[in-house]
C-alpha cells in the first residue's frame, strides 16, 4: 500500500452541495469547525479512512456506498435532520462523552434523523431522545433502553444462542446506551438460529421496534 493523501476539511460551512468521501487512496478528516447543511454526502471508504472531528451535519442525505463497519467517529459528530441510506454495522451515534477526553467527544449528538432506508447491525445510540429518530424496520429491529430491558428480555426462551449471549451482553453496554439496532439475518447467523425464529419472540414485546 502506498502513501495516503490527507484530505483535511475544516473551518468551513458547506451548503447544498454534493460532498464525496470516496477516494480509496485518501485519509479524510472532517472538522473541526465543519458544518455540512442540506448536502448530499456520499461515503465510499472504510472506517479507517474516515475521521470525524466535531463536524456538524444538518438536514443532509448521507448515502453509505460501502458498508461502514465499527465506526465510532459518529459520536464526534452532531447530526440533525439527516437521512441515512446504506449499510452500517457496529457503529455508534449520539452523545458518549466518556468514550474519549478530546473536546470533540463532548459535541456528539443526534436528533430528528431517519434511518428507515439504512441497514443497521449492532449499532448503538447514546445519550439522545430516540423518539426523534426513525429506525429501520424488519429485518432490522431496535431494542430501546437495552440495559434496563435486558431483564425482561431474559424472561423468555429465545432461539439459538440469542438468549445466552446477545441478551446478557445488553447489560454490559455503556450507561449512555439508549437503543441497540440489529439486522436479523446477521444476528441469526451468528446466534445459530433463523430470522423467523427471532421474530416469533420479538413479537411478544411491544417496546421492540421492528
């Protein structure tokens, strides 16, 4: 692998533009003091190539063209009124100040965002009002307040390893976690069951969003 070019975009406000983060040979740094307003944001790089340093996204359409895996940097972004499309797994959103001591971690926020066209798997939402968010529907499902709900979820028999591994892990989430979203086919494969088997139990709980 050759040298990567640093693309640093900071101290700017960009409005109503197409904003592409797609060059595989670049390392992107968004922020500090970057505001994207009503932009079409296209992401097609791995999590290692994308660093968000306190950027603000306002009323943007964010399209993830390449699955974004284990990307914690969204907690250093303030997201308001954005619409997400594409596949995201192991990503964190919202206000999780304990994650790091850098100032940009204190700016993390999410509200009024729409994930109905996204596929989320193992994604966490922190320190936000999830009533302002729209989550993807089945085969995705979202567990609000997972730390507190884990006891209730463990009261029933789940198929495969879901009740033995996934539900107990909910108790171990950071205190700031207010929702967890899973993609049933991926969870079913990892937990040795089927999406249909999971859904049969999910339907027993009126608080799960699916």
